[in-house]
């Protein structure tokens, strides 16, 4: 039986596929001694302590790389009150619309300045001509 395991590893055949999950081990030594085929990486979950291990075997000329990670449990933050989220969202929408309207106003002011300055007459260049009512005109309503 030992010869069969050696034969499979020697010719680069993988042990049962462990690519999509954790291999459960009892301790770190079991993970360190676990055979890994060249060009593969295996992730281990320690059943007795809060550790994850990875063992990667890149080539025959280099020793396997073994890494150890500590698992830390984090508390889940309670969800915010839906009413507060809705109020905040409404306030953000109001602020965005105010900014959009401000940009529209600035755009129309810029367009007006361009038209008066470059393509039209400026107010300073236009002279007003006083007009008098026509004496012969009939203003009957």
C-alpha cells in the first residue's frame, strides 16, 4: 500500500481532488506531512485550533511552501434601522438635485456670457434710441 502511494506521487498524479475546499486535519504536523503534488496547493483547516494552513509545492527543486493563518471571529454589526436609511437616502437625493440645478444654472449663465461676448453684441455696445409717440397714430383700444 505504501508503494502505491509512492507510485502515485512519484509520477505526479494527484490524490483525490482537493482544489475546491479545505482538507480537515487534526494538527499542524498532519498538514505539514500531507503529500502535495508538484504544481498544486492545498488548504487545510485545523479541527482542534483556529488555524488555516496552506501547502504549495511549486517544483521538485524547491521545498514546499507552508503558511499558517490564524482565524479570528468577528462580530456581525446589527443592520441599521430601515427608516434611518430611507431618510438618509432622501436627504442625499435632495442634495444631489440641488447640485444638479446649480450646475444647470451655471451652465446657462456661462452660455449667456459666451453668446453676449463672442457671438452677439455686448450691452455696453448697444445704444438706446429714445422714441417718442407718433402724433398721427391712432391708439384706440
